[in-house]
C-alpha cells in the first residue's frame, strides 16, 4: 500500500484500540516517505509519537517529537502541534515547568500559523491541565466544563475528550476538598467503562473515586473503588504502560486504605509488589517515591502495634530504609522538594523513635531549608513545623528556653492546619500545646503560677479530647475501637493528674464518668459501643474529612492518637445521673474551635447549644 493509505489505516486502527497494528502501519509509512516527502514524514512521525505517548512509552515518544522539531521550520503548524503534544507528554511525566515551556513555544507558533480545530482543542486542554498543576483549581474547573462542550461526542475521539475534561474537573473538585462533587463528576466516566474509547479514562476515574473516598475517610468505599480500578486495568488487552501506571497508583491507594482500616501488615507486601512492578516502566520516579513513602508509613504503623520492642525497632529500621531511598528519588523529580520535605519530616520522626536525635534534627533542619524555597501545601508545611516543635520540646528538660521555641512552632503549625481545614490535626496540635503549658507548670516555683499554666492546659486538652472522642464512634470494628482506647488512656491519666494537682473535684468526676462510658480506664470495653449501631441509632450519612497523613501522621503524636476517622456512628449520651452535662463548657469550645456538629459529641437532645 502507499504511504497515505498506510497512514489512514493506522489512524483507523488506533481509533479501534489496536495500537500495535497502528504503530506497524505508521512505521511503514515513515519508511516510505523518509527521503521523498519530508512534510508527510513529519506528520507520520508526529502520529507515531502521539501513539507512543498514549501507550506510556514516554522515552520513545520524546524521541519522535524531537525528530519532528529537528526537521522543517522551527515555527509552523506541525511544530506548533508537536509542542502541544510535547506539553501533554511532560504533564504525564509530572514535569510541569518543562510542560509550560512547551506550551509557550506552541503559543509563539500560533502568532504566525493557524492550527486545525483538533489541535486547538489539545492546546486548550493542556492550558487547563497546567492551571490545575499550578493550583488554580477554580479556573481549571470552569475551563474544563467550558472546553468539554467543544468536543464532538458523535466520534470516539470526541467522547474521550469530553471524558478527560470531566476528569480534570473532578480532580479540581478533589483538590478543593469537594469530595462528593468529585465522585459525582467521575461516576459517569466509570459507568461508561465498557466503551472502547473510554476504557483508559474510566480506569483513571475509578482511581480518583478511590482517592476521594479515602480523603473523606470512607475506607471501605475506597478499597472497593481501588479494587475496581485494578480489575479494569487487568481486563484491558495488552496491559499498556499507561494502564500499568494507573494500576500501580490504584494499588498504592488500596494499600493506604487497607492500612487505615487497621491492617498495616497487609499493606506492606502489596507495596513491595508495586515497587517491583513499576521498575520496568519509563519515568516512574514520582510513583516510586510515593510507593516508598506509603511503605514507610505502613512500617511505622506496624511498629506502633508491635508486640515487643525488638519487633518495633525492626519495623522502624525498615521504614527508615524506605524513606532514605525515597529521598534519593526526590533529587530527580521535578518539584521534588515538596515530597522531600514530607519524607524528611517523617524520617525525623523515625530517627527520633530509634533514639537518633542528632540525625532527626539534621533531617528537620534540611526540611526547613527546603520549605523556604517555595510555596508548599499547608499540610506539609504544618507537619514540618510540628516536627520542629516536638524536637524543641524533647530538649526542654536540658534547656528551659526550648519550651518557648516549641510553643512558637506549634502555634505556626496550628495556623497551617487551620488554613488546610483539618480539624483532626488542629485537635492534636492543641494537645501538644497543652503539654507546653504542663511543662511550664512543672518548672514554675509559685503555686498560683503553676495553677494558671495547668488550667490553661485543661482548657486546651479537654476540648481536643472531646473532639477526638467523636473518632471512637466512627470506627466500625471492635478491634479499631480497642486500639483507639489504648491510645487514649495516657491522655486520661494525664488529665487525672492535673485534676489532682488543681484540686478540681468536678474535673475528676467528669473524667471518671466519661472513662467508664468509653471504657478508657477499664479493661472491659463498653458493650453499648462495641455493638454495631442499629438502624434506629445510626444517624444520616455524615462523613468526616481527614488528611491523608492522619493515620500515622508524619509528626509524632505525643499522646498516641493515630487513628483516622471513618463512617460516623452514634455519639454517647454524656449526661450524669444528676443531669449534669459532662464537660459542657469544654464541649461548647470544642464545637466552636473545630467546627464540629453537635451530634459528634452528644446524642441529640443531650446538650442544648
């Protein structure tokens, strides 16, 4: 066949999903035109690069685009299309700055050349994708919805274009913490998974749905969505590299959701397998670093629940090894400093747990240097600041001025957590600020001054604990509730000792009553809360937002609260026999401070606010 016929046949085969056949035909057309028709050769080579990029063979696609730009004019319609496709390739690789340069080159070409409608749509799609990468989520969402209407849904390419616009809008919604909206947008894409043109984007939509459920702490739904994504990737013929990346990302998410359900040991072999499976793919440094970070968090969770100290230290050593490997990958990842700060903060926690305090301080110092180099997500910046605060608090016994430094960094961290809207982390930071007050009370000479600091600690600690009480009633399994209870015991003992020092009989009475209701200070869990709630007891569907780092957060939780919220179950009736509302004033503060619904703390009618 002639070169034009081979090229036309290749385009038809690609639309049918027969990518290997399409590549074979276009390679024939390239050989036929290599020395006789350079303009046609460039078109064929551009088609080849686009097909290779769709398959996830990024290095080969990059070579094809480079060859196109090396031939012909530097500013023409083909060069403009090549820059647009290169931009899409760089975005797929996570190389945002390189993508922006390619897009700027395409826009310069448009000053003297005109693109066809399909190429213009690709250009606008990449512009929208860059808005999303730059954190301009609202702009990206609006642009994606406007752009989708320009695709012709009567042809497979148009259907695919619309689906990818919807996926962009869903990602923007998820980035803005509008979880339910993200699921609603991505749901129809998943529903169309059997259409050949939408199989790949449907798998990506399933992965996003899993991430949304995870972010909302709906872990059972997250596991289900990630498993559907893996199944969708496995069922696709040929198992293209792009789908293998999606599959790897879904399995990382599956491991995180499994860990959040209290089964960290099951997550470790999954993550190890993912690590091995992506070694053969191009440009997987970012994915590998994410996998190693999740693996380290799983090891830390295993260490927390270890039966003996030796097993815990072995798990922490494995976590340290994974984090050190992840840190090396950050050096070759564009914008890797954001991930590196997260890795270093978690590494400092592991090093401190292993008794290597000097190394922990060095890790935190490096994280601090990196965090000053650019804009960081609030949650990552806050985790680093809280890590600095804990380091200063650890040294407070030898140096009194370290207490002031600890308080300073805790307050900075609290501001960042508040900006991120993570009430769970806010409560944890308030608990740590209470420890600062207790440390000041311990060093105060005057009794009145001691009482002032202790009362300040109570005013911070009790509302934070009440907010955390809601977590117990969101845990669906007895095993998770018992694990949570064990972590709470130290905090209750601390509050009881403060009550004794203050001579506050009402505080002690409230603590004793609450501990009996919750089973915190008793070896027998309360049957009322270990039994699953009945349909009459279960409230309407209310979900809690929690950051992805909350399960074993990168910052050491001094009071041992490391469980993440899940589906909401009934709150307790915290009313004493004499109709005294337990911790009534503190409960009002907790509701106001952490923006909690009233029924998160009290059964409806138990507390009038």
